[in-house]
């Protein structure tokens, strides 16, 4: 059986998955640093030992003992496709209404959707793709158009009778308790900050592996009390909320010597 020889691009993709997808001309950024200049692609993955981090942009003050929350809801609502495109295309046109975008006024910065996700509902078939980049929308009197570059070619032709909707990367704009757009109890916690930040800082969030956050007194204080949840404030809780639907964060790794809470150390299980 012949051995497969991986291409340089394939090997680079593997390395980027471990050490981060560094932008051309930028210098590395450790988890002990913040930067006002973006150095890696949004959501870029970094692995150190058994802990995993993803690269995020803070749009407010973050603290290392409180989870970081997604700031905004879905960035592009379900809208008609902006132009016909043949099967195999990697650049397609979308539309943006005048209440879409990160500031809800129909405007969209260039490459804001980098690392985001597109869902298309088409007459010839539905599909989902990742977004590598997008053009800007600087004026929107009604429904503007913009283009996106996709990570994989589309499987079927699409027309202006089809529709699509988009979310930016969950790491594109993260905030702390009180700063989400729609309200804390609606928004997802995507990681644990490694550094204190202010708005405009690019930083690493831990998303997998042993960690610690501010905790409620009841977390891990009883036998079989192992599952950990996020409260709306980004702290750890031991309950699933009134509706039983709070976001799971992971599980407790170690108790105190005589049982009970300990610190506790938690196995964070968000994005491996």
C-alpha cells in the first residue's frame, strides 16, 4: 500500500490547529498577552498541554474568573441570496437588511464575518459553510448586498429565489455580564479569559481542559454533585435554572480532602 504524502498546505493546516493560524506579517501572541492589533484569525485554536484556547476580540472589560459571553445575536437574518451562483462557487453574494449587522443598523465591517457560519436554504438543496472573509457594507438604504468567501465550494447552484442566514464567529465580539445586547440569560458563554481586557483587545479564551471560575457556594458541595453549569453572569453554578436549560460548562475534577467543594477544579468542555 502506497504511503500518502501530505501537501505543504495540509501540514500547515494541522500546525495551525495546534499553534494558531497566525496572520501574515504578525508576531505570535501568548495567552499571557492582549493585543490591540489582531494577530490570528478569529477563533484560531491554540493547544498547550491538555488545555485548549481560542482567539477572541473583547468588546468590553473581561476578567479571568468570569466567563466571556457572546455579545450579539445572529448577525444576518434570513435574507434572499443577492446573485445567482453556480455549483462549485466559493464566492457568493448575500443581502443585508437595514437592521442587520453588529450594530443593528444595516452596516457591516469588512471581514467581520470571518470564522462565521452560513446556512443556505435552496431549491436544489440546503447546505452549511464556513466564512473566510466578507466585503463591507458602509451604506444601507434598504437591503444592501455584500460578498463572502467560503471555506468549501457550494454543492449546488443557488439563485435569488433562495435564502441564507449568517452568524459571525462566536469569538468575534465577547463581553462580560451586563454588556450583552439582548440580555445575559439569552447569551452563551464561550470561554474563560486568560487576561483582564478592555474593549478592543484581542485575547485568548480557554475553552477546554482544567480551569477555575468564580463559583456559587453549592457547586460540588454534595455527593454526586459533579455537573457544572454557567449562570447568566458567567460564573459557575450547580443547577440548570428554573427551566432546567442552563448551559453546561463541564464537570468537577477534584473535591476537597474531606469531600465538598474544594476550589473546585473543573474540566471545561466548550470547544475542543
